C-alpha cells in the first residue's frame, strides 16, 4: 500500500512537470509504461503454464 502512495506522488510530479514544461509527449509514454507494468504483473502468474505447453 505504501508503494502505491509513492507511485501516486511520482505520477503527480510527472504530470506537473509535463504541464509546466509543455512536454506533452511524456504523458503517453508514462501511460504506456504503466499499462505494460500492469500487464506484466497480471500475467506473471500465468506465464509458467504457457511455457510448459510449448
């Protein structure tokens, strides 16, 4: 739970940085990385079963 607090703070600071410096390209990059991280976390338990099938 503590790491979610830090993640929220990090995302807030990245948003403020992008807003102040008009670095709009940073927002989609962060969103893609977050989606990839969530996908890795969700599929972490199913991957060993896939490897044994092949």
